[in-house]
């Protein structure tokens, strides 16, 4: 009886299996227009293209012209599957010969009356990485091409708890994940163009040129925050060596462009958004209070109001900030993972480019580590852990519904139905979910029998994402023309406009140059002052030493002279007394002679 009830609860639709811990209202519904065999057929017919060389897919999208918008091109997310290495992998997961389709079969659970789950299922992916595939290949397939093409992209890691999402994104101290690799790639690509002062910034999703005092303030905040970061010099050097050993990143040829790179890091915990890169309060005894931030959507641009964005000048600085944010993330131990992320987190790298013709362009790379989707019963969750798990599952379900709705837009051509406002996560990632920016999803799975049910959930979720075809125009990078030009461009005639534009461009580039030179000069002056101080100190020290020596010599000479005078005086006094003694002796002798009167008198 009890078994029957459980199996009823666990009955799943073929497309989106239910999770009993989720509120019924938030459960995703199967796509009514699809039938199981339609899906299998679709996948099989798709598989011919899936089986074709995936590199060509990259080349195709990568070659979509130099324009920042890929017009009228239907694009869909890239969905990758990564299988975590385990000691004795389950035989229920088989990778097809073409390498892009995962075949699952479940005939082992004899007690299960759920025939749907016992069926063989085919899930197709852009690429499947089996447990032997290392971090290097994952990066080369999933992220590298996006960075070379300078495209905005959201990369999501999705999977059950402990399946390797964080490992894929961050890696460990030796096997760098995709974020450290992407940072190294970006800084190598723009090596010569990286600008050292924070002059351009994204403020509320708009690019603004900062005034000098604001730049100074930004640089100060950056210094203060970097001082709080753990020291990573040695570890970064090691990782850098490994990464450059694995890949041959190429520098972009020198262009008339200055590149400014900013990073931000947010956490979505229990449906609240927290900034992970805030400065602690000034007073030491004040407790750091986490402020919940608002996600704002203004004219189609999504941003987090008041989010700290930090200007970085090297991959090491970016990595240090990532580590700092990670230390502030909410982790807890669950039955499945001793160090399980209890929140979704998004690390964003914004690359802002100032072109000498006055144009500014921007690419954003969002790396999103989704908290593990999990079954409440299996993870042994109670109390606050239960609340966490429920809000994690809710937002993942909304994400599923968004993807599901997006996949149906190919039929309805109505993007409004996508319920991205139902969770903070989907609100934040809406550009990617609506198909405006590229979306890559790395689905991680632990191929063990005991996780079979959960893995089916994850795979079904992935299959929805894989079937999406966005009709939206894909924005490769956001362009803005420096606002002063725009004002001019609406008035004067075209020749004047061109001339003004040229002057403006020159003006801006000269201002930037002056800024750079000022910075260089301040540095040079500081160095010179230091050098001068040292020279002066050395000279004074040397002259003091010489003076001291001369004084000592003079003193010695004086003492010697005085000694000699003293000795001469003593000798003359001695001589004087000796003469007097001699005189007296002579007188005595004279007086002693026989005819002396004095003697007689003396006798008497
Ligand atoms: N491909 C892999 N190769 C080697 N080790 C791995 C791999 N994937 C995961 N691991 C190891 O498994 C453990 C759990 O991985 P990780 O913390 O990345 O899981 P997760 O999916 O982020 O979990 P959660 O959602 O609970 O945070 C880690 O110790 C990690 O080093």
C-alpha cells in the first residue's frame, strides 16, 4: 500500500519529471505539443546534425559577421553534458557512438511500477564529456570560442548536488576550471590594450565615462577590497603556468582601443540577492550586515541596483576577488556533498572597450553556479536547510519553465509568455533566457545507480534547453556611441558632423592619453623623489663621516701639540730649578771655604 503511494507520488511525465518537494504550482508542465515518440524521433532526426562535427557549429556561429547583432538567425543554447568520474560507474548510462547522445535505461529497480522511467531514453547534447575529459577540453569546447569571438555569453552549470558544477567552473588548486581559464584568456587577448585607470564603467547597465574624482574613488575602493583578498600570488603563478601549458591563447593585434575590465559577484540565497564584493563597515566593532539588492529592468536592460563592480588590471586580481566572494558564499554540508553551495551565484566579467573613434562596446561573460538540484528526502534536509532546498528547487523549476516557454516560442512566436519574473535567478539571466545573449549550459551528472532518478530530472531539463530555438536577435556585444556625439549628430550637416565627430574622437583619445600620461608622470615623479631622497641621504651621510674624521684628526693634532708644549714647559722649569740648585750649591761651597767670616760666625 505504502509502496503504491510512493510510486504514485514519483510518477513523472516523460518530459519533466516531478519533484515531490516542490509546490505543485511551481512544477513544470510537460510540453503538451510533444509526445514521447515525437521527442525521440526529433532527437533521432536531430542526431544526424548533432553527430556532425561540433566544431563546425562553432565556426558557423563564429562566422556570423563582424556586426554586433546576428540578424534573423535562429540560435539556441549550447547544452553540454559532463559525467563526473566515479569508482564504479552505472551501466544505465550509455553514450551513443556519435558521442552526442546519452542513452539511459532503467531496468534494475524491480520495485518500481513507474514504467515511464524504466524506458530507454535518448538525450542529445551539443557535446558529451565522459569522465576522462579534463578541464582543458571543457574550456576549449564550451567557453574559448565565445571569448575569441568577443561575444556576450551566460554559462550555467546545472546538476545535482555534488556532481561537479563548482569543480567545472572553478576547478581546484591544480586543475583550473573554466573561470580562471577565461580570465587568463581575456587578459592575454587584450594584453596590450588593458587600460590601467577606471575611466569607463557600466552604471545601471549604461556605459559612462567617469570624471577624474570618481575614477580616483573607484581606484580607492578597488585597493581596499584587494587588500582584504587572500594572497594568491604563488597559486596564481602555478595556475597560470598550467593554463598557458594547456592552451595557446593569442594576443589580439594592437588596435586603437582601450580595454577596461570589471568584475562583480552576486549570490541568490532564499530568493534574496546579495553582493559578495562589498567593503566591510568602517567601524571595526560594527557587524557586516548583508544588504538585499533589487534587480531592475529598465528599457530592456537588466541590472542589480547598487551592485559593487570592481575594476581589475590583471587575471590575478580578478581571481583574488572571486576567492573573496567565494569565502562569503553560503555553504553547508548535506548528505550528498560535504561542502555544498546553498545558493546560486553569478560571477560577471564585463569587458568595456573604448575605441578611438568614440565608440564604446561591451561584452559580458556571466558564469553561473546553480545550487544543486536535490531531492529533499535524499539530502536529509530539515529546518533552514529545508527552506534553502525548497527555494533552490523553486528557482530551478522556474528556470525550467522559462526554458520550456522559450522552447515553445518557436511555435507561438510570443516571448511575453516566458515567466522569467517568477524568480530572481531567471530575472537576472533573462537576456540569455530570451535569446538576446548566448547561453551555454554545462549539465553535470554523477553516473551512479542511486542518483538515477535525480539524473533523469536533470537530463529532461537539459533536453528542453537543447530544443530551444531563439528567434530573437542575438546581441554579440553592446555598442554605445559617446553621448556628446549623439547631441551633435542630430543638428549639424553631415560634413560638420563628421568633422565634429573627428574632433570629439581626438578630444577623447587625447583626454585618455593625458590621463595615462598623468598617471605615468605621477608614478615617475614618485620614483624620482624616492631616488633623490636616497641620493641626498647618501651624500649627507658621506659628508658627515668626512667631517667627523677631519675633526678627530684636528683634535689629535691639537692634543699632540699641547703635549709637546707641556713637555717643553716642564723641561724649562726643571732646568730653572736645576740652575737654582747649582747656584745654591756654589754658594754653600763658597761659604764652606777656610777664610770665610761667615763660617766663624756660624761656629760661635
Ligand atoms: N570531473 C571531476 N573530476 C574530479 N573531481 C571532481 C569532478 N567533478 C566533481 N569532482 C569532485 O567532487 C566533489 C563535489 O564537486 P562540486 O563541489 O563541484 O559539486 P557541486 O555540483 O558544485 O555540488 P553542490 O551543488 O552541492 O555545491 C568535489 O570534491 C570535486 O573536487
